[in-house]
C-alpha cells in the first residue's frame, strides 16, 4: 500500500494504474462500516484508493472538530489489511488555500434535516468531495446510506456538474444490537450507548408498522417519538428519495430518518424502504 500525503504523491501512485479506480472517502477512525465500502471497492475495481481527511470546513463552530477521533496507526493497518492500493492522507494546507471557490449546497435540500441544525455543513462536505473526486479521478466512489442526505447531495452534485463518476451507495452496517456503526460512537458512555439503541429501535418499529400496512407518516412518526423518549430528538422525518416530506410511505421510495442527541453526542440513523 502506498501512502500519499499530497496530491502529487497521489498522482505519482496512480500514474501507472490506468484501469478502474474505486474510491472511498472517509474521515478515518475506521470501522466495519467503512470496511464494507472498501471491500465493495476492492471487488469492483482494479485499484482502490481510500482517503482519510478530517475536513474542517464541514464542522460548524462549536462542533467536535478538535476532538474528532484520530487513529492514524490503526487506520493505516486496516487499509493495508483490506487490500487498499493507495491511502490518500492529505493535510489541511494541502487541501485548502486562502479565499477559495466553494460549492454551495442546494437552497432547499441542503438546508432541511441535517441542514437545519448544521447550516453550511453540506457546503463543506460538497466542496471537499469535489476536491477529492478531482484529485483521485475515480471510476466509482463509495458512500454509505447511513449519511443519506449527504449521499443524495453528492449524487446531485455529480449530476448537476456532469461529472463522469459512478456513485455507489452501501447499506448501513450495525452492531448486533442494532446500533449503527459510527466513528462518533466512541464518545458514548456505557449508559449512553444503551440509550442510543432507542434510535435503531424506533426505526425497527417504523419498519414493522409499514410491514403491517400502516403507511401514515404522521402515525409512524408519533410512535417513533414515543420510543425515542427521553432522548433529545432533533428530527424524525419521512421523505422520498428526492428528500421531500411525504404524508404516506411509498414502498421503494421512502427514507425514514432520525437525528438525536444522546448526552452531548449527536447521532443519525435511517432506514430505506
Ligand atoms: P465518515 O468517515 O464518517 O465520513 O464516513 C465515510 C463513509 O463511510 C461515508 O460514506 C459514510 O456514509 C460511510 N459510513 C459511515 N458509517 C457507516 C455504516 N455504519 N455503514 C455503512 N457506511 C457507513
């Protein structure tokens, strides 16, 4: 595995590889969720590039940028053992300059749900993903459905800017008790971790209700909110794939999303149906 710490090292590493490139952008503190993206990239491409970059521009003032988990050594090992060809590990100075052009998230889809409590977050996400995609120039890029709104906006950016990249979405990987894997789970105390299970439990119950034929978004939401008590819920939303709120679940075109704070840790999760 080659470790490229700047874009010229990256291009040098990729110079001789002109076949398909699969790319997995991450912020590190890698877990099995990241592993499934890397494994899919490994299966479907000749060359696999993983980036690890804790992108400062997607954190709002007061968010967890400075305490975001960093595990350089373990991450490098995981990448190596997963058969990654090139690990792109740039620093902030190599990614950003002064007074730069930025990508703006769309006015509606960028400012609902996650965008309500994190206004501007998706500008940072889209800008860094645009940079990374242009640096790596992959055939395919892999993203998790866990970050559903991010996935939708990246897909939209690639379409809106006519970029020749296939965006591949991957299912959410969970612990055996249902908790969606997240680098932020390390912030949870044992008691908080137990409380956090209410998030996946609420989504499980929503799925059950839909299976039983209850498609009413409002009644599903209410039941979920009851299960989520006493968590500090930011939103429970039922949207279609275009991220428009819908009054009834449409099988094959619905995502049910939750954002809640457990202690000081903000967690998100969702289910696609
Ligand atoms: P992050 O390092 O949190 O920026 O995540 C990097 C990529 O991994 C994103 O595309 C995430 O959606 C994806 N990801 C994070 N957690 C999971 C998970 N539990 N299952 C599947 N993919 C995930």
